C-alpha cells in the first residue's frame, strides 16, 4: 500500500505486516552461514562445471541475497500505521467495482503492493496494473475503462472504497 506525495512514494504497512517481513529478513540473514557452508560442501565434490548441486546452491544464495536487499530497502521506506483516508481511490484502499453496468458482476479487492498480499484473503491488484492505473484517483460512482492484457476494453464503475484495515 503506498501513496504518492510529489515524487516520493510512501508504503503503509500494518504492524503485523511489518513484523512478518522483518521476521523473514531476520531469517534470511540468519541462514547466510548455512548457505555458505552448503556452497563450500558442494564445491568440494569436484569439477564445478558438472556439479549441479554447487550451481543450485549458488543460485539459491543469489536469490536470498536479492531478497535481503529488497526487504531492507522496502522496510526502511515503509511507514507503520494506518494509511491516510482519501476521498478518491488510492493505494492502500479496499475497492469494490462493478463490471459493465451489471449489478451482479462485482469484485472487491485491495489496491496495494504484493508484499501485503500474505496478510489478507482479498485479491491484491497493483496500482501499476491496468485496472489499478485506471481507478487511481476515481471517486464513488465514477466509470472508468481500462485495456486488459488480452486487448479488450473493460468498463468498470467504482462502487465503494475504504482504507485497508490490515
């Protein structure tokens, strides 16, 4: 969940989401010695050109280090608390939309980052997705159209939205 003030995006996280991501980061950092030991053990098996275990261990190390860097930066910029309320759809809001003027065809989802997806049963759409871009800034009752990945133009009406409670 994030809002944009000028050029600076602020990511809002509930305390629970922040704690979960911090625990993941702490675990990844704590596992660094075990990963290094695995690489050394695989290196001692012989010819590195044909050592699948060695290459797999190095790949896992690279993924873990990338995730560590990402989480450090993400958590450094995150603000713990409730996202500010808004009179328009913004990142961090739970949005209910209606498709093509059909009152029975509605969807309720969270407009936010993928990092928050593990803390909710709601479907999460990124503000950078086609739907997300189309409804950003929309108010209750606004009709917007977006182009789906398959090229179809889809009309939706914003029925309601509220800040995400975590």
